[in-house]
């Protein structure tokens, strides 16, 4: 028997919950999805000459979110945003999302007149799904002592055109979308609030940084733009922090990089450290040929040139930070599990 | 910052672990996979006129497996088998697997001279992956107080040909592959062992039932056979138990079903109750036109006719069990979460 149970139980909760999710998910349009929730698998239909980009991201209570810090709709939004951001980094068009949820049973039940945690989670999840035409096509549900959410995104890209991490060449310029460190500044605020220390101020910048942490915006439109115009030689998304993600880029492309600290688009509420090492901004970092003509903004999101790809060095660290005081190696110091 | 951490940490464990997984995964051939572990997404390339089947299954310690009952390689095997079985039920050819793992840090570390739990998990996972030409194409890793594994399988089917749950018609005959209840009998054995009660005997049947629980065999070859020969009008896999899975079939096809208890291929170590309601056999249940000629076995696995599809009734339960004592409604009594 599937779940370590030796005596059969009458059926109630899970099917009712699945039906509720299926009904709510049905409201997002399903272009590339031929069959959604309800069978053994969903069926996804790319166009001719397209291939499929697939990514998974695991979110765990106490690690990626805290039930006492994050509202359920922010957890739902962030869960989906992580996956969409990976598609954006490939220049992929979202086709379908799959969600595996493990939840303590109290999060699946309404609290008196209040909707259940899972319904508010779905509010955040499905609002973002609708914004990016991403139907919820399937997933799994299980009771769990710890809340966990694994998100799977399937997207489509023209064959052979996906933006990869491995295409950066010495001489290419390095760009980022939007601002850096906002999400980290927002998280620091949540931490202060939890420790009941006085907030710095109720400024617009701080509110914006909190929004960037709670409701990050995946750069789907910007990724599609870069792919269609053939502008980027390599791309990835900023999830672990600029220093760590630049190290991934260098390692996959076999290059080094020199970053000009003065040109970093630091979020007004963030410190330089947060901009360099804070994760979860979900901006895109990409490289382009030095003669490529990049717009100043794509769909309202600013594009900043922050440095240049250089030949691979023998040094342990491939990232150099240029400051007014001279140049220094920049060690990857973003997040890593099991460290 | 991604993981609720306010101060950057130096990098060590996760990248080393990822490299180890990537190296081990590289040994499985990658036909339909154009890009595997290492970028923001993997790239999967179906053939022309194919669509993609996608499924996810969440396994949680204490729910779907127990660290004190199941060896790590059995947990790895079972994790992948669940996903492959969903592909089998659609008649899909596996293209790629994605694995999200949340693990307590001690399971990621070697125990003295012993390999780490995660390496033994990968032994079981990758052995089954190799058997079914299923490359591990990506996933996610996180530290977690509770061990969780979410498996994603992507497979290919000729467009419009997938075996669905919704095609059964009154008059169709109902078939199952293999034997029923073996996995439930195996689980009951593990439970007895844990409670230190004396095992019934060390018979071959009991050993086989234990193997069916610990190392279930997904019916990929049988699903592909049914699809290619156009034999099945509907299909699904037996994961939650015959009674519950038959109810899914009835509900999706809008029909009822009459099962002949005398024709059920009950595993020699199993009881009738285990055959009717025990889950995790991962056999296929499918329907076929009454004139369709089914072989007695497909690739060595017996095929048994166990009943017939009937028109939908007004009754709450759509399943009738025919026994020597007469006919009776069969309530779905397999596993359900949040019940």
C-alpha cells in the first residue's frame, strides 16, 4: 500500500482538495497544453521546430520560506516565480507548471471563516500563473509534517536557440536587468521585524525591497526579447546571488569576468554586500557581443552593463571586482546547501 | 537571499554534491535529451509528431518510505519507479527524469568508510534509470529537516495516441498486468519485522512480495506494446490500490465496472483485501474492445482479464464485485491523503 498504511481508509480529503485545485487551475488558458490535471501524465505539445526547457525548484519551510514570516500568497508567488525565472533565463515561453505539495493537514483545512493556507497559497500562485499564461497542468499532493513545494516548469524554445550559460566569450559585455540586492534588503527587513527591532523607516525604497523579496517578477518578457533578437551570447538568472551566479557563468563558459563596481545597479534600499551576494533577485544576467546594440530598457525594466568577460585565469576565483581602490578577486559567497 | 540566510556563507557542500551527481548521471545514455544538468533548464527534444507526457510524484519520509525500514537504494528505486509507472500508463517512452531532493545533512555525508545515504539512494535510482534509458537531466538539492524526494518524468508519445483514462466504453473488457497485492503483502512483512513478530515463513512467495514492495517494476514495455498495437481504449497504473484506481477510471470515462473476483490474479503471498485495496503494485490496468485479441503475456508479464465495463449507474459506487456469493458494491478503499 502506497503510504505505509496497513489498513485501508475511507476516502475523503485528498480528492476533494484535488478537485478544488483542478477547478481553480482551469481558469488559466491552456495553449500548449493538450491534457491537464486528471490523468497519469499531462500532455504538452510544443510547436514544430521547438524543443522543451524543463526545470524544477524545491521550496522547504524553514529554508526557503517561513510560515511565520511569509504570507501564504507570497509563498505561492515565490514558488512559481523561481521556476518561471529559470525559463526566462533560457529565453523560453512558459507552457505548463506542475506543483508537488507536501503539507501538514492543518494547512489544508479552512481556519473557521478564513480560507485554508493552501487556498491563499493558490491565490498567489495562480495570479502569477495567469500573468504569464502558465496553466497548472498537474502535480502531487501529500500529507507531510513539514511544508514543502516542488515546482516544475515546462517551456518552449525554438530548436537550438535557447540562451545557455556556456556561450560567453572574452570581450563580451556583461549585463543585468533591473536592480540588485533589493530582495536581500527586503529579507533583512523581515528579519528585523521578527526580532522586533525598529524598522529603519517606512520609506518607499524599503517597501519596494520588501515587494522584491515577497513578489519577485520573473523576467520572461526580457528573456524572450533577448532570444528573438539574438542578442545574448549567454544568460542565467540571479537566484543564488551575483557572485555565485557569475561563478556558474564563468565555469560553464570557461571564462573569467571583470565587474565594475561603480556600474552595478544597486537597489536604493540595499547595501553593496547585498547587491554582490544577496540572492533571489531573479533578475537576468547575460552577456552580449561588444558590438551588439542593447536597449536601455526592455519592457520597462532597465538594462545595465556591469562588466566584461575576460580570458580564463589560473586563479581560483574567476571574478574580478574593479573599484576606485583598485581590483580585487570576488569570491562567490551566495547561498549553498550542505556547506 | 534565497534561503532565509542573512550573512553569506562560503561555498562547499552543495556544488561538490551536484558535481558527484552530475558525473554519475552522465553514465546513462541521453537520446532525446539535448542538454542535461548544469544550466537553468534541461532541453528535451521530442521527435516530429510526438507530444510530451509529464508527471510528478512526491515521496516523503514517514509517509511514502521510512528511513528505518527501507534501504537507501530501495528508496531511490521506488522514487523513480513511481514516475516511470505513470509514463507506462500513457504508453510513453521515457526521455528524461528530474529529481528534487531535500535531505538532512547527515544523509548527504559519508558515514566513516560507508558511502553516504544519498550515494546509495543514487545506486538504486540510477540502476533503474539505466534499465529504462532514462537520463537524470536535472533537479534541485536542498537541506531539509525531513527527507523528501520529488520525481519528474518526461516521456514522448506519438501525437494523439497516448493511453488516457477517459476512453473506456461499456462492453470493453478490463485487464491487469502481473499480480495484485504483492507490494501490500511485502509492506505487511516489513511491518511485522519492525514489530519483531515472527515472520510467517521464509517462503519464496514472501520474498517475492517483499521485492515487489521494495523494487517494483514499472510496466514501460507493456505500455509501449499496448500503444503501438492500438490495443487499449483506456489505461492507468495501479498506485493507490485496485478499488481506488478503478474508481478513477470510472470517473474519467463516465462508466461503471464489474469485476469478477475469481479472475483476479492475486499474488500468492497476498490476501484478497490486499489485492483489492493495496497500492504500489505499479501494474497497469487497461480496457480493450471485446473483440481485441490480447496476448496472454507481454514481455513475460501475464495479462489477465478481470472484468467488464458497464454503463454508469446512479449509485454512489461504480464498481461491482462479482463473487460466488453474488454481487456487491466495491467501495474505493485505497490510500488518500488528508482523509
